[in-house]
C-alpha cells in the first residue's frame, strides 16, 4: 500500500500538520507496511503554471505535440496521485478557502484529457477512486451550530477532486484554533479523528501489507 501525504501550512508546528500526521498514523495501524510519499507544499511550494503549460493546455495543436517540458511537472504530480492507494492532505483554511500552494497543485493535476474529460454534462473523472483524507485547521468556525464564516474549502475540494474521479473524501476539521491552548488543541484533534472511517481501506484494490 502507498500513501501520498501532503501538507500545505507554512508553519512547521501547525495544527493542520499535526492533524495530517495523526491521520497517517491511523492509516499505518491498518496497513503497517505502507510506504509514504511526501509532498510538503508549505516548505517547498510548487511554482504556479508557467506560460508554456498554459499555452499547451489552451491549444489543441500543442496538446497533440506539447511544448518540450511543458507538462513534465504536471505528469510527475499526476503519477504520484495514480500511484497512491490513499491520499492524506493537511491544510489550513486561508481566507475561507484553500491556500494558494494547494491551488497550485490542483492546477497541475486537474488536466483535460489526462485526469478528466469534458462532456455536455460536465467533467468526467479519468482516475480511479481512492480514499482521500483531508485535515483542516481553521482559526475561525466554519461548520456546526457556532459557524460564523462561510466554507469555500470543503465544497471546492469535493468538486475539483471529484472532477478527476476522486470522490471518496473524508474531512476532519479543527476549528477556532486561534482560541485554543495546547491541551484544548489536543482534545480538538482527537475529537476530529474520532470520526475517521478506516473501513474504506479494506476496499482499496491492493494487498494490505
């Protein structure tokens, strides 16, 4: 089994990093022999799409014969997703939605003719589904009875990842982190993890080591 572990926070000790690490730990309890592929976009952010990449995607001619190197990064990132049996994403909520470093990754992997095809009914995913676990840390409250701000993060990720065929998403939120002390943060993390459904790992089409 292979796990792709992604972090997006620029802070080394962020709540989202601790949450994603705890999710990976839970997965390793189910599949102790799993290998982990790591992407730390907080520490090593991707560059935003270059002109050659944009030109290639916008022209049928260049799609048939892409500019040299234009799709290299995109292909590498898509291969990582395809190789993973499960994906774990740790991300803060920035200004009500995903941080720009996570958006840069999405812009490289959400690709017409490669990870989705366009139809009259909308985008149809070309990737096989697999579990995606998303740990979110938010300074405010975006879900539940005490929500005081909108949530554009979870519906956005559900839509864009679903467009590629990744529909089995689970979200785990630590909210109001701006007001939590250390002990409260641990309780909030444990409460979020209590909702995890690990039975989906038994449905992954690969041997669990």
